[in-house]
C-alpha cells in the first residue's frame, strides 16, 4: 500500500449504468439503512459481531453486490476504533514504512515489523478479518520462502490472511499458500514494492497494459486468491476486471466499480502531511486537531495552569 506521495493520478469516471448499484452504507453499525441488506443481518459493514469476518463472508458479499470498506491499521488502539466502527477488513500494510516508521518507501519494511504490528492489531480487535502484508523480500525468492513467511504471520501474529504483490509472476506462490490453508489477497496494478522498477504511476493504460492487468487478475484468481487489490488503475479497466472476476476486487485509486475500497487510514483521517494522492478523500483533519491539542497542553504546562489540584494526589 502506498503512502502519500505527490504523483498525478487518474480521475475516476462515473459508475457505468450497467454496474449493479451499491447498497447504501449504514450510518453506523447499529443503525443500518432500511434499504441495506443488513436488515437480514448478512452485511459485512454493520453485520453480526459474534465472530470474525471470513473470506467466505467476502465471497457472499460479492454475490449480493454489497460493497464494503477496508482500512489499514498498525496498532491495537486505532484498530479497536475501526472495529467499533464496523470496518470488516483491516490490512496491516507495509505502508507502515511510510506513515509509521519514517521510510520513504515500503521496501525497507521487514517481516519482523509486520509480525509485531499484526499481532497488535489482532489483540485490539474482535470482528475484522486481519490481512497482513508480506513485505518485500519475504516471498519473491521461492514458493517455500513465501510459505514460511506467511505461516509466521498466521501462526505467530494471528493474521487471518496475507497479501502479496504481483499477478502472473506471483501465481505459484499464491497457489502454494492457498493449498497450505492460508487465505491470500492478491495485489496488482501499481505494486509499491516494485517502486524502483515502475515508479508511482498509473498502471493498465492502453490496450496492451489493460489486457495484461486482466491476465494478472485472472491468474491470481485461478491460483486461489480470495480477493484482488487493484491500485492506481483506470476506472474503466478496473470495472472490466471486477465484472470478469468471481472474487471481490478492492480498489485504491481504481474507481467506483470495485467491490470494495481501501485507504491508508492516516490519509483518510487527515493525519498525513503534505500533498496526498488524487484518489484520497479526507474525512477528518486529525493533524490539525492533534496540533491544537498539543499546543494547548504545552501552553498550560508553561503557564502553570496544568496540572491543577484535581490532577494531583494528597
């Protein structure tokens, strides 16, 4: 998953009239819209909370035509907020490299770091499916390396699934993981771990590139992936891929026709500084709010206004 970088993105066109309309999102997990399929208790967002979401639930949502939200998470406290809000799938993405560890790219992120933060997110939640990224260098060497890395994230960190980048080139690794009982979310289009080879630019433009993207999507589906992330892909191409696949597609800069959408949570909540990717919509301004809170705290400490008697022990 990429973190905020000042790169031009494509503008998503309106949804095609032939695309099944998305079910309206409930205003909160406890008060679903009457027109939503949540009235049957079957929805992902706002649905039953007595167990974790599974890949079978995502498959059923695709059959119903239900769209669903996914966010990244990297610690127990933030993950617990997203759990309370009803987010059904959380990704412990290697985007932690950019927005939590201070790296310029996702490439330096290690399996140890992913495992530690995945375990924290698992501990902080009870309902979402937790998907852990396989970082750069943890699966490309061989199928066996991929299995060892994925097994660690599932067995030690408690992830319910893993995600890895690549289409046709990663099909063999995906196949082995799935045959071994590890659910896999694939990631095609812009693959940030390959930033040194492809840069940050839209993928799938032009007839040949679009055909390759479709081949990649079908290859990972045939290998057993339960969902396919498409990043920075022209909206029309992403729509074509979504209609061609039996498994859900998850868009990030891939337009409105994908079955689900994912954003890096610090981008979505307005915590990331600087210019954001074109596909990001901010739903809060947490950086501004937190700066104001810190400034108020510091001012009261300097002036002696904090702490007061109510904050002290006798």
